[in-house]
C-alpha cells in the first residue's frame, strides 16, 4: 500500500471516529466557543509533542514493538483528539451563528397591546 494512501485513509478514518464521538457522546462537547478553542489549542500542543514521545517509546522498547506501540497508543489517539477538537469548534461556531436567526416561516406581528 502506498504511504500517501495509508496517510489519507488514517485521516479519513480518524475523522469519522471524531464525528462519531461528537454525535454519540454529546456530554463531552464543550459548552462555549472558548472551551472548544481551548480543546483545539491543547490538542495541537499535545500533537506537536508526539515526536518526542514516539522517539522515546521506540528507543525504550526497541524498533519494531516500540514503533507499533507508539502508533497504536500515542499517534492514533493524539490525531483523533486534534480532529475531534476541530469538529467541536466548527460545530460550536455553526451553532452560535444560527442561534439568533429565525428558522424560516412567516413573520408574525404581535397583536398584544
């Protein structure tokens, strides 16, 4: 399998997992845009520190087993959290943008008064 195809499949698969978590576990969603931005920032910082962690695992456990463990235990959850943070942020932005607008239909004038 080509390396580019594997990378694309990993992104698509983990993106689908992130969307699944967003839909199936609504209690985990941030309540505000600031909270969603915080998740994006924390997940990005953690993701940028992954090369150090992966390097340490590969050298501590040996080449083959350390590499597999690093991908399964560190890289995949880290990338999924980054994608989930972005899903949460985009969902929160879309929800906030549509909060004050009417959802369609005819305007009704108030007859009270």
